[in-house]
C-alpha cells in the first residue's frame, strides 16, 4: 500500500477503475476491508454494481455523470491534459488536438486528426459469398468483357 495515500482513497480508486475490484483485492492493497467506501460512493450518487466471480464479488462503482478532470494553466497558457483523458482519447506525444468553444464558455477537446489505423475493424469482417474458384471465374469473365469493349467487339 502507498503509505502517503489513505486506504479509503486507494479503495476508491480501485472501485472506480474500469476493472472494478473484489474485497480480497482491496484487503490486499489496503490491509483491511473497505465496505465504508462502497457506502460513501453510493451516497455520492455512484451506481454500485456487483458481479459474482465464484466465491468472490467484484464491485464496480460507476460515476453518476461524465468524469471531471482539472488542470492548471501555466503562465505561458499551457495546460497538461490528465493522463486518464489522454488514454481515453488515444492522444500521443506530438499529436495535435482541436479545441471547440461552444455556448456558455464550454470547451470541447478532441484529437485533430484520425489515423487510418484507428479505423481498423470498424466495419467487421465481410461475409464470403463466393468460393475462390468462383472469384477466379468472375475475374476471367470481366477481363474478357473489358478486352472486348476495348477492341469494339461484343461478347458472343
């Protein structure tokens, strides 16, 4: 356990993480059960989900709203984007971001460009309707038809 962070904060971080936590994992990290943290999070509006894993129960604390992040503006107008937000947006060093100013002084941050690699798998796998032999035959027919059009003859 981190000696500089209270056990309740460690448990809270584990419960709000995407992978959740079992009480055994929390005990291992903090030295004791932290059921009070579950009650505290529930009182703050978090939705507590429980999933049975054999004899253990995995707890997930889902935020009542979108996660909020804070950052400090330096004297030069620079801001460090928090690590969790960079990971969620898939931002890497040197990558550009786009700021959009909406009504009510609301700022929206988004990656400026998308890489082709980011789109991989978006459409899923195409269904195969033809066998390889049928594909070869279709290609042959198309080549003959294209040649016939090029020389001005029609296919018989």
